[in-house]
């Protein structure tokens, strides 16, 4: 993500957009990767999943008050619908996304 405008365009989508704020040095973030892969396999094109490295995107992380990683934020039509930090089970993520499809 090169700038805030492109981020705004991405989250404006009618399709739910799940953003995984992570860091390369974060153990729990590595745990989330296969969980998010499973969610994507289950839900396919009904969700967009984007990974954002907080160390490379410090301005965006600061703007969104990301204080811990991993943090997942779900957007639909530019509105934040869900936000949670830590390792989250695939079933919970899938259930939340399905509420906004």
C-alpha cells in the first residue's frame, strides 16, 4: 500500500475486506497466516484479505491506532465492522465475515 488514498479505495469495496496488520518478527502473526489461508479457501471471492506489515506501513498503523499485532480489521463500504487483536480461530473470522456479505 503506497498511500492512504489507495487504502481508502480498497476499504470502500462492497465486498468485505479483511486486513491483517502483522509484523515479520511476530510469532502469533505467523500462526495467523495459515488460519487466514483457510478462511480465504472457504470464502473465496466473497472476501478480500490483505496483509499489512506495520513496520513498513507505520503511518497507516498509527492512523488506525494499531498497538498490537496481529490485529484484524474488517471493512465493508469504507466502514469498520469488526476489529480484534491476537490469534483468532478460523471459525470466528468466517462467521464475522459472513455477517457482512
